[in-house]
């Protein structure tokens, strides 16, 4: 399978899975509120943040080992490849166990940490415990998933993940109906993690010998050497975790779980859509690593620009639709009484936008082999984020989190662009123009949208307006973006 085809397969299946996650995270929320109070849902979000932060103890190993395996495979160094395979398997087992133990130590303090509503302490604690099991299994899935990524053979794993995600939702709904409350949400996650581990594991095992001439080498020396390289990626992962996974925890701990729930609802559409963009980093990770390993600047620039053009179009479109249509969606979804307002929405969307840009550029630097440098910059970014947050959290309240994230991410987008030009020899100006054009177009259309008054409380009017809006937007893109127009015309043969 070619590197482009494998990466596109990977992205398409990840997109399908994101749609399923959107269904679970957005469409299902009114059902959650039918079976549990808003405060309990907010406490679940906060406990989930704790689980996610503990899960980051996998040290950034998945990214490091994928990059190392890709280079070994590209250089046809079978001995080194088998050593890295062994290091990956050993690390997965050790880290999964450590994550479970660390997570258990939080349980005695959980209720006080996140202000669990009175009477629901045992339910939230049980949900946290089951989620912890899910996180431990997910670490195994994540690290073992490096193999099909490096092999550029991701179609079957994508199919498995899609089916398993659906089964996870089914398990959750059945548990909700039977009266398990917030515990049902955790059962859905652990069902997905367990089935993914079993089914993907069996597939990887059956295909493993196709990509090596010998047995996997389990050497503690190889594992130790790779772990040394994971020190800075570990701190980088912790940094990212504190910046994103801690948001509901901060709101629940320093304000209350209801505020955390309202913040989550306001951000839900944007976060769900930006999941599509963030998958670019994972889906094309191995492809970038294999390309940069050839040390061919011309091919590297071509590959980066091809992917970046699509990525820029996607995140600019997400920004546009998130700001224009979140309020109407929330009105028909859970009601505007749970909406945080336009200012909070704009800050959340902009912070997510610049964070996506930062993450994408960081990923490029990472796959080019500058693991330590990209990780250190992520750590410094966390420092700036915390500093800004401490200054503004008291006067800005819930607005402080997206504001601090937006400012720190924007600063480091500039740094990453400079480093890409200096170290990876990527032509920066065409990259910047690609992003800026879409951003300016989105800004103009957002202003036009808020000057147009229509009755979005009428679902028929909302759908009609959305269709007209989309036709105009697509028309502008096709008439101004020659690359996208050429691509579409090529496939529909116009």
C-alpha cells in the first residue's frame, strides 16, 4: 500500500470514528440528562479529565517509537527494527500497569477534588475506576497501534475500530436504560477499549511476520535507550494534558461542576469538529516520518504542502461553522439555558484553532526527528499558559482558560514556523498564505452571518439557511482556491 493511500485510509477511518464519537458526545447528551443531573455529568467530565491526565504517563512513547520504527523500516535495518518492536511491547505492558496504579491512588480524594454532588459519590467513584481500567487498556491499543501505522496498512484496524466504537455506544445505552446512571458512560468506554485490544491485537499478531525476517528482540537496553529519548516527550505530553484535559477539572474544582458542564456544552460542536483536524497528525505521522527520513527537501516540501493545504481548508471551515452555528445547534439540542454565550464560544473556537496549528507544526518537527526540541517548546508553552491563566483566572473566570490557551498557542505557532524553515527546510511563506487566506475568508463570512437575521428557532429555516450558506461558501472556495477546485473537478470529472 502506498504511503499516501495508507495515510488517507487511516484518516478516513479515523473520520468515521470521529463521527461516531460526535454522535456519542453530542447527540447522546440529552439522553444523559434524562438519566442524571447536570452536576453529576459535570463531575463525570472532571473525573474523566483526571483519568486522561493519568493516561498521559505513557510518556509520549507512542510518537517516539513510531518515528524510530519508521526510520528503521525505511533504512531496511531489520535488527534495529526488531529491537524497537520489543521495546514497544515491553513499554506498553509496563506503562499500562503503572497508569492503573497511579490512578488508583487518586480514588480516596476524588469526591473532594471535583466537588461531586452529595449522594452521587459512590457512582462517580465507580465510573472513575472503570474509566481507569479503560485508560490502561487504551494505552496498550495506542502503543500496539504503532505497528500498522509504520507498516502503512491501516484499513483493517480502522474497520475494527469503527465496529468497536458502535458496540461501545450500544453497551452504554443499554446500561443507561437499565438504570446504571453515570457508570454507564464508563462501561461504554471500557467495552470499546477491551474489544479494540483483543481484535486489533489478533490482527497485528497475524500480520507481524510479513514485515520482519526474525523474531522480536526483547532487550532492556533498547527499551532503556528509547525511554531516555522519551523524557522530554513525556514532559511535553504532561504539558498538553494539563492544558487540555484539565479544563473541566479546573472549572469543577475552582467553580462548580455545573459550570464545567456548561463550558463543555458550549465547546462541544467545535471540539467535536476539530477532532477531524487533529486526526491529521496521527493519520499522517508515519508518512511524514518516512518522507523526512529520505532527506529530500523537494519531496518533503511537496508532501507537507499537499497535506497542509487540506488541513488549512479543514480547520478554517471548522472555525467558520462552529462560530456561526453552535448557538442554533445548542438551542435545538439541550436549550440555550446551558449555553455559555457568544464571547465564550469565540474564545473557545479561536483557542482550538491556534492550538490545532501549533500541534500540526509541532508534529512536523517531531516526525523530522527533532523530538527533544519540539518537546521542550511544548513544555515552555505550558509555562506561558499557566502564567497567563494565573493572571487572568480571577477576573476572567471561565473565559480565562480559552484566552490563556489561545495566547500561548499563537505565540508558539510563530516559533514553530521559524524552526520549520531553519531545521527542516520547509518553505514557510506558501504555508502561511494557505492558512491566512482561509482565516480571512472565514472572518468575513462570520461578520456577514451576524448581520443576517433569521429565525433559527424554526428548524426548517435553520436547515435552509445552512444549505444556502454552504452553497455560497463552497462557491467562493471553488472560485478562489485553484488547488481545491482542481482536486474536486478531477474526481467528479467536470
